[in-house]
């Protein structure tokens, strides 16, 4: 078990080390920023923002991209999806009719 003298020696050694480190460390100070001119009014900033918004709105409403022409109706009506073959399943005719209750459905 350490004696009281050992604790005092350690405190003295660490105190000397702390003093040595503090003497070598630079001093840091935080100063508030110095303002060289007074703050300007808010009116010029609001006017600039309004003008910028107005320019964006005018540009957006006057510059439209032309839509591609619509395909002829016969092309749309005759188009067939490349995966339509997946819809033809065995006994598809059972899915096309509404079942009639009370009658016996016979599978072909």
C-alpha cells in the first residue's frame, strides 16, 4: 500500500509537469469581430431578391420546351406489348367469363 509520502511526491512531480506545460502553451483569446462599417439597410436586399424572383418567373413562363408530336391514332391502337404472351395462360377462358352460381361449371 502506497504511503502518504509517495502521494506527496507524485503530486509534486505532476505539479511541476503541469507548470512546465502551461508555460510552453500559447495563449488563446477569442475577441469579438470588429465591424469596419455599420450594417446597411434591408431595403436594397429585398429589392434585389424581388428582382431575382421576377426574372426567374418571367424566364420560366416564356421558355417552354416543345412537346413531341403525338403518334398517329392507328399506331397507338395497333401497338402490342412485347410481354403480352405472358397473359395467355392455360384455361384463360375461365377467367374471361363471370361465374354463374347454381350452374355446374365443366372444365373443357
